[in-house]
């Protein structure tokens, strides 16, 4: 794979090209190409995750001296979650350079989203090793932290349950309630169905492997039902 086009696009040129290639190498690719003397990107992902968290945390801590820890954590989560990172990676064209197995290459859904997010973290780890903290910080600020103003304006830093509560209180003057409708499965593999209501109105139902997940799914469905997205 020739990564020079990717470097040209970003204006970032690696001294160690092997690090860049490793950042794009998924474990599945090596399973099909055992003679290839390559590493997969999971160690770089581990490093990049920590670098991204430190730089984004420092940025938020400095920018918002008046904000409490919980709100800063929510901001950071919105910036560094898989959805945000995969969208940034897609805009950069990372999809074109992924080294994947034939099976993984066919999947363009949630699995690809996770792979792209992990590749972004691996790239950050590779950049940190190749060019240091300053280069990693510049990259993260330019491509990821720049999204913060839109995230705050759109309130997308709020999780679905928090956002639905805020809208319900603002529009209807009522705090939503959640009720478990059904609980199935053995203790090690539970499945919950939860309904969310505003007053006496049952708005939506959600399912998940925990009460918390089911509540979030119910809130997501309720936001769509109310057209409050």
C-alpha cells in the first residue's frame, strides 16, 4: 500500500513509514496474509487512545476553568467517541488505506465505524512516536477538537437520556419516567425492555442487555417519536 497520497492530503510526512503502515493494519489482514511481516495496529491504538485523552482533557481543562468535572467528561466523550472519530477518519479518506481481510472489507456498517475509530487512535499513536507530543497535539486540535463548538451548539454532548429529559422539561414541563416492561434471559445474558413516558403518555420503548442500555435506546426512540432530534 502506498501511503504517500494520504501523507500529501494531510501534509504530514512520517520519518518511519512502517509506523504509518502499522496504524492502518487490522488484525484480520494478518490472519489472511501470514507471510507478511507486519504488525497489527492494536498496540498503537492503545497508545493513541491515551494521547488523545490527555490532549483533549488538557484542552478542555484550560478552555473551561468554570466547568465541573462531569460536564468536561461529557464534552470529552463526545469528542473522542467512536462515532466522532470514525467521521473524522472518513473525511480524511482513511477508508481507502485500511489493510483488512476480505470479509472485513465487505462490512460497511457498525463494524467499519469501529475499525475507523480504532485506526484514528492508532494513527495518533504512530504520529506521537514518529514526531512527538507537539505534532500529535497539532493534529488533534486541527481535526478533532475543532468540532467542539458545533458539539456544544447542537447539544450532542448530552447522551440521549439526558437530552430527552432536557427537552421534556423545556417543552412539557415534565421529567420523563422509565419502567422495565420485560426482563428475559439467564443472569449472564439478560435482556431488558424499557418504556419511557411523559406523564401518562407512553412515548417509546427500548431494548438492551442492561437497564441503562435499554433506557438509552428508549430515549433515542422517544426523541425520534417527538421529532426532538
